[in-house]
C-alpha cells in the first residue's frame, strides 16, 4: 500500500470511529474499553509488585533496564518521560534492594549504565509472564457477536473485542452494563 493510500485508509478508519453507531460512536467504546483493559493489564503485575513494596514506576524501570542492559540514566529519562527526581527515587529503591545495579561508563566515566541483577531479571520475567498470559488469552478469545444482524465486521469492533477480552472475565458483564447505561443516558 502506498503512503498516500495508507493515510487515506487511516483517515477513513478514524472517520468511521468518530461517526460510529450510537450517540457516542465506537470511539467512546474503544476509549472506555481501553481504560478497563489497561486497569486489568497493569493490575496483574501491581499485585506482584505490592509484595515487594514497589509500584508501577518500578515496573517501568525494571522493564526497560532488563530489555536494554547498559541503558544510561539519560536514555531511561527520555524513554519514561519523567523527571530525574522521580527516577532517582525509584532507582534508589531498586538498587538498594538488589534488583538493579549501576556501572560506570567505559567511554564516559560520568555515565551510569543500568543493568538488572539476576533477582531483577527474575522479577521482570514474572511481571512480563502475567501480562503476556493476559494478552494471549485476549487474542485467543472468540470475537463477541454484536446483537445486530451479521455481527460486527469492522476494525473498531475487532479492537473492542480484543480490549473486552483483556478485561477480567468476571468484570465484563458489569462493564457492558455500565457502557450500555452511558448510551441510554445520551439518548
């Protein structure tokens, strides 16, 4: 597909989302489902992190330091888009508890290079494992059929199906009811 055709295809998809069925359109549903999917996606590692006295910022630092051994502080600040003060607090926790170590740069001794220790790699693997498990379940879940004739066959519906599958199964019915309530309030 040419870049112009791809942009036209993308614009058409954005228009379809903005003008989707219902008063709020499919985009409202996608945004709401994304919120709930994100809540459950980060909730799995949050429970593990709480056992260590860590939070989501610790998770993000561990993730990138594990994926990019030798990452500099400056690179990590750029990736995370947080202040140096925020990073220093989180990094201090991880270093003090033995999950991350700093090494002096070989070409520039002012650089601090970050590496996960074996316990840091193990913790990161546990956090990744629960998130991968949730994604695999969502991808393997059969698409939900819409109550309208023929079901949903568009990209927004596919995204909605995936996001709904990312949400805890026990929560899905309540979320559907909540979203249906929003549609009736607007009507």
